[in-house]
């Protein structure tokens, strides 16, 4: 019997050191014959054997040379081939070679195990060992994979220390017939490797040698945190801080990149190829997220001329690690338009965005990289006018500023971090993107209900594939900022990134827009960055300031960018909501305004701040759109399409699992996936579609414990799609003193403004249209519709022609309803004659306690009768079936039933709201406090309210004045409802009016009883229960 012990691989090396490892035993078992894998004749004919000669050498490595010495090579192995690796250890200690992604024999494993495992796989100094690796069918790339899979090899005698010492390299596993005779990948003009590696020199075998050679050993303290930190080297291919080799490509070349992540740090490595998108898994991306010790193969069309950065986003590192992509040695021609009196000699427009064939008489061609600077050009405004003339309706224009504000992470409501015993400050100086309506930047684009959820995010930029985005950006802040966008295509002059690319100075105006100046950015939306045929209509990207992306984003400069299918933005979406959500931990210590913040904090509480060991942690805010715990504006209807555009631009450790409680969503890709939790990696974007099915207030949060605890959570409101119930003006449940105005005419009182009101004085009339009508619903409610009606005075018709609405929850801060209007408030169409009822729908609905109607124009005098429609705030106030008869008769019972010879029995099943007829309610046989009306529901319900109504018999009014409630799970054992306040609910004051009471906290039960306490004439009831399903 052959025993083989394999160690499950851990990419978190500290976990292996700490003991997080185990062994898997693979045995040859009697009676089981493993399937034999045979090569086909064609595969045998194409098979060949490659031999590599590799040595482990000890050298002095310079992480930041003036000129790099060499770039590590890669192994390439084809399906069904043998590869021999002749390894000679020329170092002074044992090393080995261990491959990822191959099925290997134990003798060729090259890995030493922790205590209890094999310790004999190291190659001793001076010795040579030949590894034989066979690429079998299970290792081959599948049909949907790239031509070559990117894997790694490294020494594994002591994996953490061997890698920290530099023994790591790329390994490519390729499909059959994918390599030529020189072992180079076909179907690609060039291949490049980018290995993002974090080398921890503190773990290197040569730490003591380096200390002895390059410092004074007596003065070095290895345990010093600053010394340890200085030995963590963030590199690409072993080089740091823009010291890597410049990689030259030709315009139009197809380049295959093999990108991998190596490191001892436990974070997600994000790689950004600025100015270029790439293909990965049949999708176009421009940010690549890699787990430790993994690799990906991506394909890139080098179609954007100029030097572009390849950036590895590193935590706690402000300097980008860059491999330059130089311009080819031929001229790049762009278009410019001559104009007299121009101050800027070098403004140009993108040739790809302009039809030179049709407008050749207006176009000159220039070499933008020639030394002469005497080119005459036009001003910014002339550039914009010319471009708009050329592109016409194919340009989407935005006006955006950078503005410094005092930002409160606590949002509107201060639900403080319970973990924080020091009640940390949530207000900080920040800078944000904000939208304006025109190029004068004098009229801000006020955010309404559609945009309320955006929080710290800038305005939503939308464009269809094939269109061009023109952004007029004005910097109103006190330091330079810029605009840079993911996904879109741009020239060097509109890149918006600040790094050294050897461009002439006039190509750097976009890099840093100075305070109180304006710059125009042009971005082309190519087809490949939009949604594919199987995805949602719009794809999520982001834009941000690129002077220093890490500091700029942590300072607040970030916003969403949506790329949509052709034709989807030409009409307003009907019955669909979109929400843009940034899940990110903001670190105020990385903000440009940190020093200012630090000074203010120390001045307020110097002693506490200096002694507080968690000071830095208290500067981190795990937020959704820059708000902790209480992001507002996430409200939607059941069975309504909702698109969630998620993105994460946090640090490499900022990994989140986004959980939508109570609902599921679909991630639409080549194959749709129904999920409730979505993993959102740093640098990740996703568009999720939801069809909410369960009304109520639901939690939205990150499932990462610390982030959730510190504030990365909020509530979203799902309203029943039948949220258009009258809210009480018609029925009278809104009392007269709740309807007020600051003026009236004659006897036309405000409380008369009830829809379909009758009588000589049946409406509210105001002296002028400057007066408003206010309704206080005494609690926040959801309002989805408003119905208005005029009235007649004698033979003259009076009515409103149009009006606006404002709302408030505290009667202090008032907000005009905006909806999807392009103005700061929506103007509603009113009536055209006195008796007509005009209904306007509010989409999205508003939430408020105090609602004001503001007449704008009227026919004759402004006169109003009205009703508001909607539902309760928790989305759980729908009728449960008494009036509609969904609750069957046999489920409604009572303690006793009255009857008389002329009208029949007043049985319990008649106790339904608005029942008609001579006998139209439940009436108790005995009028005492032992009577009850019981309703049984088929399943447990969440009961949030009750509406009561009396009745009349032979002109006698009968109704219940007060009552209490009991509930039960089984109909046998009953619990008295206590609630937060009085246990007794107020009932009716007449026989036909509705009185609604809210049950808070709600009752979760199948059985409920109404127990009359006081009554008029006799105990008589008609009711409706309000609530929703409970799951």
C-alpha cells in the first residue's frame, strides 16, 4: 500500500505558521482501478518535451534601480507534454521548486511540510535535481479559459521565507497548439508578465546579512514597528516606485498579460491598467482583483496611445507602482480647430470622436509630440462648441464641481456606533463632487427623492454605448483635483491622472485642475465596456479624482458612472428604481484634510486624543455612500424591477459580502445566478437585479463583522405595490385640527378641503395662491398619490391649475418634492373644472409627517378639495382581508350574536369594513365587557393596525368608543396587548366613520380579539386588520 500525505495549500502563510494546516492521505485501494488516461494519436504526434535549466543564485537585488537589470522569465507548458526542470541550487541553504496548477508525483513535489509531514524535499546547496512535470488533461485550460492559464512556482522548503527571499516566478499552462516552436503563445502579438508581489524582507533568510551589509547592526532593533514597515516592499516584477522597465507596444497590438499576486499580506490585490481595458472571462474590465497566490490571464488591445500606468493599489502606500507603456516612435495625430485670440496653444480633440471625412475643411493635423509649441488653438468654450457641433445628439453633457463641505458620516439620524465608548466624532472636512444645471455653475442640481440615497457620491453620469461624455469640471476646492473615469476611453489630454509619463506640459492640464479653474473632459464610450446581451441594461463603473487616487477618494471625490445599451436612456424608465451603492471604509488619516481634522480634534479634547490608543481606528468609517447606519432614500415597491449598482473602491483589505435581508436578487451574466449575498471585492463593480416580493423594512449590510458593527448597514423599505390607500381626509380619520392654513376666505375653512366634500361650504378657498394648505398625519407616512378637486361658489367654478408639494418630518426642515423633474421641484397639473378629480402619482413616493400643498395658478379663486393616498412607513399596512373577504366567514367568530325578528342575525361574519345592507355589522347579544370579536388568519401575520367602524339600525347609531386587543398562537391561550403606551385604543365617534389605530410594536400572531370597553347604544363593529406576511 502506498501512502501519500498532502498538505492543503494555505495562501495566508501566517495561518500556516500559527498551526492552521492539516494532512490529506491518498491511498491505493484494493478493488478500485483508477481510470487510465490515454493520449489520442493526434496528441501524441503533437507532444514534445521542454527542458528548463534554473538555478537558485544569491544576488544583491535593487528594488529601485535606475535601469532594471532583467525581467523574470516564465515557464510555458502545453497540454499532454512533459517538462523537465533541471534545478541547481547555487545558494548556501536548501531550496526547491514547487508548481501551482499541476498534478505532480510526490517525488517531484518540492514542498517541505510542517511538523509531522515530509521534510526531505529540499535540494541541498551545490546539488542538482531534475523535476518532471506532466500537464495532464485535468490541468488543461477549458474551452472557456484563456489560451494559457497563469500560475506560479516558488521554493517550498519554507514557503513564507523562501518567497520573501525572492524565489518565485510565473508558470503558464497552455492549451494544445497554443505555443509556437519558440514556446511563445500564438494569437497574441506580445506577452507580458506583471507579478504584484509584497516582499517581506523581515522574513527573508538574508535579513541579518542585509543588516550587517547596509546598516549598523548595533543600532537596529528588529522589533521596531517602523523598521519592520520599512522592509515591506510593494513591487511589480520586483521593482518599486515607477522604477520598472518601460514596456513598448505598438498601437493596435493585441497583448496577453499574465498578472499574478504574491505576498504575505492578507489582502486583495487590485491591478489597474489606466487608459486601457482588457478582456477577462468574456467581459471587458479595467480593474483586476486578485487573491493572494493567484494569477489571471487577460487580453488587451493597445489602442490608446501614450504612456499609461499599471497601478497596484496598496494599503498604506501613497505612491503608485508603475510600469510605463511608452508611445511608439511614430506620430500620433489628433484634431484641433483654429481660433483667433486663443490663450491655450495646445488644446486638442480626440480624432476618434470626430468625423474628419465630413468636416475636413475645418480640420488640421498636427504631431502633438513635436518640439515646437507655436500651435495656435482655441479656447475651452470654442472647443466645446465645435465638438458639440460635430457630435450633435451623440454627446451627453454634465457640469460637475469639486466642493469642500463639512461631512457628517452619521447622516440624518445619529445611530452611533455602539462599539465606540468614546462617542467618536462623525463630522469631518471633506470635498465632494456636485452637479450643476449649466456651464455658469450658478444653479445647483438639487437632489431629490431619486438621488437622496447617493450620500457622499457625486452625480450619476450616464451614457449609452457609442456616445461621448463631455464633463465641464470646475474646481471650487482649495487644492488641485481632477476627473478620471473607469471603463471609458480617453486621450492623454483627458485622462485626469497625475503621474510622470514624459508628456509635454500642455498634455498635463487635465492631471491637476487648479482651484477656481475649469477643464473639459471628453470620454468615449466604446461598445465593449457596455452590458453584454445577457446582462442588465446598464453596467456599473466609477469616476474619481486622480491627482492622488487614494487620498482623493478618501477625501470624498468619487461618483458612479453607468454605461447603458443603445436606446435605453432616451425614455424615462417606468416602474423601475436604480440605486448606486459604494461599500467602502473611508480612512480620514488618508484624507487631504487630515491635518486640519487632527488639529481640531486635539484642540477639543487634547488629553483624551493623545492618550487614546484607538485614535487611528476612530478615523475609519465603514460606510455605505459615506453614511454609517442610516443611509436614506432606499425605497421601492414589490414586484418592481430594482437595479442595485454596487462598487467598492476601498483598500485591499476592504472586502465585503453584501447581504439583502428578506429578498433575493439575480446577478445577470452568461448564466443568471439567484443570490441573497454578493461578494464585493476591492475594485469590484456589479449590477444586481431584484424583484422585491416581501413588503417591510429590511436590513442591507456587509456580512463582514467589523464593518457591519462599525456602520456598514442600513435599512431599505419595500412597499406593497398597492400602496395607494386613502390616508384619512375623506373618511375623517384625519381630524379637522390636523388640516391647517395661514389664511382662508370667509367660511371656506381649511378642514373642509376633503375630496368629494358636500354642502354649501365644501372646500378650502384661499385669498391668493401664495397661501399653502398643511396636513399633519401625526406620524411619518408614505404618500404615493395626491387627488385634487375644485368647487363651485354659486355658479362660478374655482380650482387650481397647478401646484407644488413640500414635506417635512419635524416641521423645521422642509423639502420640495422633486421626483424625476429636472427642476428643483416638480410642478403638478391641477384641475380643469370644479368637480373633476385629478390624480397625480408621486414616483418615487415621499415620506413625511407634514405635507404642504402650494397652489401656483388658479381659475378664479384657488379652491381645493383633496385626498392623499399611500400607506404606512414600514411597508406593512396592507388590508389583511376582512373587507375583501380573503378571510373566510368561518374564521370570524364572536362571544355572542344579537338578532331580531325584523332584520335577522347580526353575525360575526358581517363585521367587515364598509359592509352594506340593513344588517351590516356584528352586534353582541349582551352589552358587557365580556364580549369579543375574534379573527383567525390562515398563517401567522404581522399586524400593524386596525380600522373600526360602527353601524346604524332604524336611525339609531351604534358603535364602540374604546376597546382593547388580545392575541394568541393557538386560539386557546391569550395574551393582552400592552404596546408602548395606553392599552386601550380609541374607537369611533359616529356610526359610519373610519378610525384607524396603529399597533406598535406590531403583533405577530394568527388569532386576534377585539374586546369592547365602552360603546354607544350597543356593541356593534365593522373592522379591517392591517399588516403583512410574516416570514
